C-alpha cells in the first residue's frame, strides 16, 4: 500500500513543530522570565524550583531507575557544596564550571562509598545505611574545621560567583546560571536513561537476580547509580548553597531536605525525567499556597502556626494516595490527560 504525500510529510511536520515548540520554550525561560519576573519570583520560587528539580533528577537515577532506596540525598548535596566551596577558596584559578564538576565528582566518590552496602543489602536496610550518611556528613563538617576553612561553626558565606567577565550576583543572573546548569544536566539525564546503562538500571530495579542471569554486572551497575546520582546531587547542593541560601552550612542540608527530595520523585513520578519538574513545583508552591490561604484556613479554625503541620499532613496523604492509586505520580496523570486530549482532537 502506497502512502499519500500528506502521510509522508506528516513526520517531518511533527519534527518541525516540536523544534519550534522547543525554541519557543527556550526563548520564554531564558529571555522572557528574566525580563518580566520580579526578584521575589526569581529568588524564592524559580531558583529553588530548578535546584530541587535537579536534586530530584539525581535521586531518580538511584531510586526511580535503579531501584536503590536512599534517604541520604541531602548529605550528598552537602558534600558537593563543601567540596565546591573549598575548590573556589583554595584553588581560585579554576573556572567555576570546573569547580562544580569537581565538586560533583567528590560527591560521586562519597556516594560510591556509602553505596557499597547495596552490594549486600537492599530495601529497609539500605535506607538505614544511606541515612547514616546524613548524620555522618553533618558530624564531619562541624567537627573537622578544615572543610569549613578553619571555621568551627561550619557556617560559611557563599563566595562571589563569576564566569569570566560575568558576575553572578543579581537574582536574574543567578536564575540564568542555575537554569543553564539544570538544562545541561537534564539533557545529560535524558541521554543517560536511554543508554545501555539506563536499561541496565531498570533491569536491576525490576529483578536483580534475572539481570544477573542475563549477564548484567549487578554490583557495578548499582555503584554507577550511586556515583551518577551523587554527582548530580553534589552539583545541586553547590547551587543550593551558592545561588539560593547564600551560605554553606550543614543545617541547610538537613534530613528534612532529604525527605523533600524523596517526596518530589514520589509525587512527580519515579522513573520519570519530566516528573521531577512536577514534583518540585508541588513542593515549592504548596507552602506558598497555604500561606496565601491563611485567611480562609483561619475561618475553618486552622491557625497560622498550624500551617506547617497541615503541609506535612497534605504531603503524607498525597504520598499514600500516589503509592496506592498512581505509583507513577503526576507525570503519568499528565500523560493520560494529554492522550485523552489528543484522542478528542483526532475524532
């Protein structure tokens, strides 16, 4: 059966449409947002949203794609932040991009060390093992003054960021810097999960015994998941400290942050690249929504000092709902909605 001219041209038109849509999106986020968004949106919403999306990507490599449970995401972020800080301060000749990559590499090394127990244990016991990283890292950075440039408090002011002649000091410049790094790492993530290593991760996640039978080196695959996950988390941690908090301190990477990142991948969708954006948007916007709804909630008898507890209740309820009803998270719901809309358009 021969294809019509319209059917032959359809794939090309679809590719052109996707390219134009991507260019329009890039124009909006790289040009439109810095021009029109105010400092509050840039500092308090968009920068943390991008960094948490990036942290979600790192944890998704490990948990969503490789199936290795972890509660040490914030610990690996702090390793990246302190490593990058020391590189910036002690080796000022290195470019900022190299400092970030080396900070991520240090975090990857630490991630592999704490990932070694995954060769023997899994599930709840692995969670406990990675949780130990959270407490050990905080202890190390507060007790060993060298990591904090001989400041025993462990609280450091973030150094000035520059890339050649570009000073990253304004809200718009910090946003663009974070956006550029996130874009590169998400592009890397898309290629990675579609590669042979990504397929090996998913095979180990689904059934590591079967993966071993077909010749996949399970131990090496798990350690690579810890390494690449911690690499991305380390860079996200440096951005969290330098571009968002403005300080490098252990309390900025506490256990609550690890839980937030875990919530991001559960709500957004484990094993989904786009789900990290959806989960991060939810985590960032929910507290703002509750804060702006304080008046309405007050009429229901919920005081302002109870909003944080309400936020925890909402998160806990949603996690239970998603785990039971839709384990693939918001990403799957968006995909289903898009399929229904396109089906109606074709009718």
